C-alpha cells in the first residue's frame, strides 16, 4: 500500500479510511456538496466519490496532463483551479469547469502555485517564485490585477483565505523556522500565529471560521518533503489553543490544498506508507 485517503472528525477525534491504493495520490479537496474529494495522481485530476466502494473518476483537463498537487474548487463549486506545466515548463495556474473542460490560463508570471480562493470567488491566492524569491500573491480569476502581498521576508508559501475574507493564512520562514502567519488581503497587518519548535506548513482555515489546520515537521527539516513522520495540528483562528491531533507518515501531498468538509467538522488527508526497497 502506498496511499491511504482518510477523513478525520474533529468532534469524535476519529479517522476513517476512504480509499487505499498502491499509487501515489495527493491533496484531497472536498466538493461543496460533500459528495466527493478531488485528488491528483500522476499528473491527472480525479473525483473520488465518498461511497462505500469508491472508484476514482478522471476529470477531463484538456492539454493539462502534468498537474501538481495545487488544486481546488471555487466557493460555488462551479470551477476548478489547477496548476500544470505542459504549456510553459513551469507551474501555471489555470481554471476550468469543475465537471471538466479546457483550462483557461490565469497567471502570466511563473512559476505560480495555487492555494486558495477568495470567499466571493473573484480572486485566487498563490505562491509565486520570482528570481528565486517565494512570495504570496493574489489575482483576479480573469488574470488581471496581480497583487504581491509579501516581499521576500524569508520564504512565504501555502496561502489560504479565511471564510470571512478578512485574512489570508500562510507559512513563512521570516523568523528563521517555518511558522504560520496571517495577513490582510491588502497586504497589511501581518501577524505571527505559531512560535514553537516545529516547521509549520499549509494552514487551512475551516469554513465555519473557528479553527485552522496545519501540518508540522521537525524543526531541522527543510522544505516540505514527502515520507516523513509529521504531525497534524490545529489551532484557533488567532493562533491560540494549538494542539496535535495525531501523528502520521506523510508531509508533501497530505494536505497541500484546502481540505475541510463543507460543515467544518471533518477534514480529508493522505497518509503514506514507505516505498518498498
């Protein structure tokens, strides 16, 4: 077994297995009606029904056959954001109908890695790498009005919008170790939220605006690699009451994208198993 797609309930504190496969799948993103997850596998996108015996269903993405694990549905569920390298050789953000179709390019400046939608569905937030500098950006879904929110204060990555639209949560190494921060969508009021001995990545505010989920590596781990022992952690929106929910073998691919259920009571993730030597 290589990948185990699982769901955790924050009320019961229990996990359940949705689907397991010998393939490497990544980044479950929940549908707005709660009926399925979206995952990526070997450059392609799939719907994974939340049924007793699910079978992945391929989403038609046209030319985009080198999709990475940065993808997600718009707030109304009508559109799917993906990142693909086919046309430009670097990660580029595209939008296509959620049911499948031909992707429409959003970002001209590359590479760009999608991470979240604004609650009104008008803008997306992403990590852009420009001259080897990792920063947080937003842009209209029609590709206009790119705004840079951070300016090279360490490595800035993993942005995700709060459901009330007031904050963009992200991880940054500006303090030395990668920690969780938040910033207003206009680039003001930057706040540090975690201050611990871990490397914290991929904060995801829940839809009911009560909690933020993130994943933590040991402090000496650089970047966000796959196949390590990591911790799934959760905190209040202001950074209070940080707790470890469980440990897992995972990392890259486990929760790269927004992964809460529509109710905010559950979240999806991928647990990995070591590759046989």
